[in-house]
């Protein structure tokens, strides 16, 4: 009889983690364990057969208990951007706890071009986490996710209202990938029996510039959107004035700078190779998403 592995998803009450859990529960992937700070939010998934365990990345004791008996673990990178160093400390704690619990393989959601010298503020934490995995006595799959196509929708909502898509990305292109495709890729990597150490870029099937994105929005909606290059300081000032937290402001501004430097333009077939189905084109995603947004009540 073939051994059915125990698979654990961290951050399972978040958008990405929850969708991975749903995908795994829809197929015979083995025993599914979901780790979260808010177990009550996953009652519906527990009713579908998942085991829900309380886990707080700021509490190593809770991680030791949550990771017990797990074979393969998906470490969804946290969103702790409020204090410098907190996110990385959380990732270190999770990796340490996983190793001590006997987890054999870790799948980690990283960032495209997580390298030294990246313009993107979030790259440093991801790079350090990747280095911690490389030093750990386990096998791993690093999924370097590009920017979510989902986040383009509210940006284009503002652009459609003003007639301007203002970014500091210049002529740089971004291989936007849908959250759904990231979830499908993560679920496939976690449920796989692969025990190698591999780093995969998770991207859409093509990269698109800001000017092309504005033209695409115009074509889909029939409303004129003009691409307007602006400085990083202009973007930073606007986001700060809108009341966004400083860490998030810096992340968004430096995504533009990373794109301008060509850091987000690489295209990979990894989604199709992992899942057997191609990644969604940005044109197709936005055609559906913008139509849905325009029909929603204000």
C-alpha cells in the first residue's frame, strides 16, 4: 500500500493558503493539515476533512505542535511588514520548527528575482529565507511568484476613473500571474513526490509593460486610459497620503523600480509544468475581472 503523505499548509486562513487547501481537498492528496492563527475561520474546511491546528509564527512552541507528524510543508511567506526583521524571524522560526519536527520537504512562496542588490524592498527577506532553506537538512521547492494579476484590478479601477495609469515602472515589463495559478502551482508542488532542491519562477505566460497594460484596459473597457510615467517619489507621496502603512508603501514603490530595472520580466513555463495547465493570460484574466468589477454595486 502506497504511503499517503501528511501535507501541511501554513497561513491557511489567508487568501493564498486557503485556496491551496481547497485545491488539495478536492483531490486525494493525502492527509491535509491546515495551520493558522485563526482556526475558527477554517471550520468549513475542517468539515471537509482537513485537520486544523493553531499556529502562530511569533510563538515557536505553537509551531512545534502544529508541525508534528508532517511530511511536506507549504510555507506561505507572511505579511508581517510592520516591523523590520519580523517577517524574516517568522520564516526562520518556521523552518527551524519544521526541521525539528522531521518535515522532509518544504515548499516556500518566494518572490521573482529574490537576489542581492534587487531594487525591491521585499527581496531581501525572501533571499534570506531561501538561504536558510539551502542551509537546512531538508529538500525544498522555492516558488518565486511574480506580482499578482489580481492586484492590477484596483489599480486599473483608479486608472479608468482618472484616465491615467501612473507608474514608476518606465518601459519595464511584468509577467503578472494570477493568485489562482500561484495556488495551483503551490498545491501541485506540495502534493508532488519530488524530493529535489529546485527553484521555479511562477509567472504568467507573457510580460507586459505599463503602456501595454493601459492599452489593454482601454481595449477591454472601451474607455481611454493613458500611460503616464512618473517618479518613484510621486508614487510614494501618493500612497503615503492615501494612508497606506510605510512598509507596504515601500514595497509597492520598489516593485515599480524593480520592474523598471527588468527584474520582473522573466517568463517561465513552470505553472504548466507543475499543474498540466497553462498559466492564465493577463488579457483573459482582466477581461473577466474588469467586467465583474464594473457590474458590482458601488
